[in-house]
C-alpha cells in the first residue's frame, strides 16, 4: 500500500478562503485607519490655531495701556473672529476679575464641519 504526503484539494480551498477573509478584513481596516489619520491631522491643526489665539489673547491681557495701569484693558483683548489656515475661528472674552476666554475653531470635513473649542481663565487685577 502506498501513502502519499501532501494536502488535499479541500484543505487547500479552506486555507485560501481563510486567507481571503483575512486579507479583506485588512483592506477594510486600512481605509478606516487612513480616515482616522486624516481626521487627527485636522483636529491637531484646529487645536493649534486655537492655542495660538489663546496665547495671543493672554499676551494682550498682560499689556498695560499706561505705566502702572491695569491689565486686561488693551483693545486687542476683546472678542473677535478670523479665518486662519482655512479654518474659521471666533473668540470671546467675559468680563470680571477672572475672565473666561474661549476660542471656537470650525474646520471642514468630508461629512460637513466640526469644531474645536478651547477655554482658559485669565486673571485681571
């Protein structure tokens, strides 16, 4: 009696099906990963725009209109809006001795628009 070694046709077909299913899942997840990377870049850019604006407002709050004058009275420390790097931003400054400063950056996505909102507190004395 002769015994041959090797794979049967059924074993080869099952192995190919498992390989095809795994490759299909890998291709589907790579598209998702690419979209997430793109979205992460957009969020990062919008966050950087907001951080830069808050730092600009913080510097404006520290400018004094006169020697020995009060803080937070400079004309640059006020509400406003701008378009930066193709993103629309709007910021607001509350009143009082402890001011809430918020910047909202709106950026485009393939499914519409999204927003990043950053807030900070600035002491005015």
